[in-house]
C-alpha cells in the first residue's frame, strides 16, 4: 500500500492479490489513510475463512513477484519452510513469541518471511507483522571473524595448487586474485579478460553471475573500476586464456561455475587447509583488513575497491577495526617523535 503526496492532496494506491489498485485522491493524509484502511478491509478474509500460513506461503512468490529469478527462487524456498511448519494455522494467528523462536532457528530465512508478512499486512490479511523489529542478536562483524593473514592466504593458495593437480595453479590464482582485489564470488565467475586493463592497472567490474545462468549488473546495480593490485596481476600469469570462453575463471573443464561445481572445487581445499568451515567470502574480509591495516588506506578508499557505497562506514563497523595493541604502539611512536 502507498500514500502518495500530489501537490496539496494525497493519492492512495494499494496492492490486492498482487495487483495495484488506485483508490482515489483525498484532501488530507488522515482521510487518505482512512480510505486505504476501508478499501483493504473489503479484501480481508471473513472469520472462518482465514488464509493459512501454508496457503499464503505457496502463493506469495507469484502474487508478489521480485524482478530477479534468483531472488524469486530464494524467496520461494525460504517461505516454503515456514509454510510447512505452521501449515493450516491462520496467517494472522502467529504471535511475536512464535515468530522470535522461529527466527532464531531460521536466521537465513527470517528476513524473507518478514518481507512476506509485510506484504500480508499491506494486503490486510494480518493486523501486524510479528517478524518486524524482533531485534535479534546480531553478528559482531569482524570481531566474530578470524581474518586470514597474508601468510595464511599464501598457504591457502598453495594448498589449492597441491589438491587440484594440473588445475591447481589456476584455482590458486583465483584465490590470490580474490584476496587482493576483493571481488565477490559471482563477480569472479562473470569476469572476462576484456575487463582487465593491464596498461593502466585497472579492472572494470560491471557484471555478476546470478542464479548460475543470468549475467546481471553487480550488487548495488552500479559498475565500478578498481585497482589491479600487483599480487592479482601476478596471479593472472597462472591462468591460461581459453579459446572457448572469454571468462577468466572457469571449472577444470572450462565450464561456468555452478553452485555444485563451486563447492566441489572449494570443499577439499578448505578441509586440507584445516578450516573446513572457511567461507570463500572471508577472502573479501582479508581484502578489507589488508587495505586498511597493512596499506594504511582510509576506509573510504577501501570501500571504493570493495564496491561499497557508504563512504567506508561498513568497513569500519565490520571489517577494519584496528588492532588495539597496534594502535597503542602507534600512539607511543607519535609521542616519541613529538618529544
């Protein structure tokens, strides 16, 4: 639902069963909200005919479609778990206590279910969203991440080179390239040789691989040009150019990575490395920490390399908290110079 300011008046547009309906234009916001509520009330199920959790979860992805096919599939999978668990329960019978318990056990699905209930609220099927503002304990960001060191990145790449035999040097190159550029996994999968400007030492990041088939604009919808670090340039020397694909990084057989082939290549490396829980995304954490703590770059510049649009705020919060012992050493040095 939506109240739209039009000059000195207020227009009302609501969503009913996935369709936009125009209600009218009103002189005051109060009158607009009253008309909105009245219109939605006409579409709310009658007592004894409430829509169940399973029913709404089944129709929600189609009645409220998202633009990307990958998002639609993710949403459908997430809400199906909710629908199966609560089954024939009326949608508006879920309490906040039940929502909190379910959210704690299903953190990866919680935001999707919260979105679904938001649409149900807009449609007048529920009086409130029990998943809104649950204020669950959040990750402490970098403090919960055991960031790889420079030596560990080298060891990880060497492990990959050993594990994968003739393909090992290429896979090791992808690890080093990711660690020093900060590219996301799906950006790596879509990267082509023409995106590398060796003369100027730059990389154009203008696409990402979505749902294993679609090539779409990168996260945030904006392309960016980043620096090609010397470590990443050196890594590319171990990646042969194939005549059958413009991609830089491919599977052992030259195919595009899928979710299954990605894990097939990554799992034995992290197990042999001694950290079977190591997520590929931790290479991106390494990039942020390396840029700020080793190269002493301001968070704003590190954010540009990583593709953040917040001027470095997330870098400070999640990735690049300076080591306290190192800060004290720097303060001592500053006093020593001053005296």
